[in-house]
C-alpha cells in the first residue's frame, strides 16, 4: 500500500512517501499555480492513502483528489 504525507501551504505543498522498492524516503514540492499537484495525484496507484496536515480548510484539496479519481473518505 502506498502512503503519502502532505504538508499544505497556500502556494505549494510538500509530499513525502517511502519508495516501496528501495525503502528510500522521497520528497517533492508541488506548486499550486501549475498543474503539478493534479498530475502527481492522478499518477498514484489506486488505493494510495493520503494524509494531510489539517491546519487549514482544505475543500479545494479534496476536490483535487476527487478529480484525480482518488477516494477522499
């Protein structure tokens, strides 16, 4: 199972995950003013779990994940 941690900021987000093949911790910064977040989440395998830092209203983020066909439950 893939698990991704996401630290949301107003203009960007930082995602982190463990590469299941190598065990390496990977990080990536995604700019909100580009199409990076949508492409990143759309490329994840079905069943990936995404945890976010819940310090701000994130309805826009739920819509982004739904658009990438991710379950936001």
